[in-house]
C-alpha cells in the first residue's frame, strides 16, 4: 500500500483499529526504490514508476530528518545502490547526486580494525560484516562504470572485496559467513548462515567481473552460488523470519540472477537460472495469497493475514528476476545480446 501522506510504503495488514504501520524502515525503503527501478525497466519507463520513485526519493529524505545519510553503513549502501540504479534508468540528476553523497559517507566506514573492511555502524566501528561490505563493493564497482565515478571507485571496490574474501568467505566451500568481532572478541559468526550474505558476495563478484573482465571474480561468485545450492538447493530457500530477515531471500535472488544472466549469455544455459525458475514456481503455486497478491516469509506456504513490506519485496524481486531472465532468453533467440 502506497501512503502518500507520509510518502512511504506500508504493507502490513490488517490495520488494527484502522491505523496502519507507520514505522520508517530506512533500508526497506532503499529496496522499495530498487523494486520501482525494476518496474521502470520492465515497462520501458511507465510513468507510474517514475512518479513513485520521485515521491519516494523526497519522502525518504523527509522521514530521515531532512538528509539521506544515517548511522548504519549497510543501510546507506543499499540506498546508494538504489539511487544509482534510478539515475542510470531515468537520467534524473537528483538520484545520482544522492548516490554520490551517500558513497562519500560510506567510505568513512573503512578502518583498520580486523585488518580493514567497512564497519556495520558508526557507533560500532570494530564490527565488520558481509551486509556492510558486499553492498559497498557492489556500489563502488557500479559507480566505477558510471559517469559518477571511475578508477578511484574501482580501487575501493577491489579493496573491500579482497578484505571480505579473505576474512568472511570459507576457503574450503566458498560459503559466506556473516561477520567478525560483533562482541569485540574477534570471533567470526560462522553459525549465522543467511541467504543475504551469499547474495551480496555473489553480487560483488559479478559487478567486479563486469568492471574488470577478471574471471577470478566470476569464479568466486559461481563457487559461492554452488555453496548456497549445497545448503538450500534441495530443501528450499529458508524462512528467515519477519522484519529485516524478510528481505534476505530477495537480495539473494537479485544477485543470483545477475550471475545466471552472465552464465546464460556465455553458454546458453545456467544451472542458477534453472534453480531460480524452480523456486519461482514454488512461490507462485504454494507461497502466494492469490486474492491479495501478497507473499510471506516462506515461499512454500501461503502468507498469513499480516504481511510486511520486507517479505513482500522479496517475493516481488523473485518475480522481477524471472521476468528479466525471460527477456534475456527471448533476446538471445532473436540474436540480441
């Protein structure tokens, strides 16, 4: 539900006593913007998506106290990625300005604790995790290929990636651990096994491959995708809970799709694409409330009455991913790459 009075999304139903949830989830709004860009691209610039993007861009600034930066580096990274995509899709300078402003703030998160890496929070600078470093590398690599950046951003992307790969990626399997030093003891949270962490490392590898042509990055992404399949390919992607966890699968499928697109372009098929299609079929047949058009935290069971924006976004991202894959197949059949 779009609520123009507060310029934000509210998908939490039903509304108790007629009042809907008005909590401002900054990083959920970043992904809402990403979803609008998906719609804009899929429809070749349908005006509704452009209008919503503009309204959301202003609404986020208002709800965030009149500015775009906040205390969490990972949140700002998602916002930077979304508005960079909006800038590239629409050409509107204000989105590029927001992405660039956020990137300048994000760089201040790098420090020498744990050998480097971007911190998770401005008030917890020693805690470094995949959610703060994967998206930072994605943002930097994409900036390096845009009119808003260049060689300096590519250096940042590679530096962040090297740290993440050396500290948070299991050298035996390629599976990505969540973070290090959360409790100030230098320990790695190896028991936190989230789809989110796999997705952002895959995305970083894909974007660095696109920026450099170095196939080592693509090999890393492929290895982590295989590790994710070993973890969840047969059992199904997990229900990672309500709240922030509702977005995890959506992030994973977004960047797994980018890897699948590269693989299909090179070889004509991709096991990742086949996996995504199976997951989407399960969501559509078993995880959808067809009456309301809503998705929950599980993709193998219909949602309950209450559905949060985070979970809804993940379901939408999966379907947008399949639409993107389908377009690529049609283009390949027509001889277009």
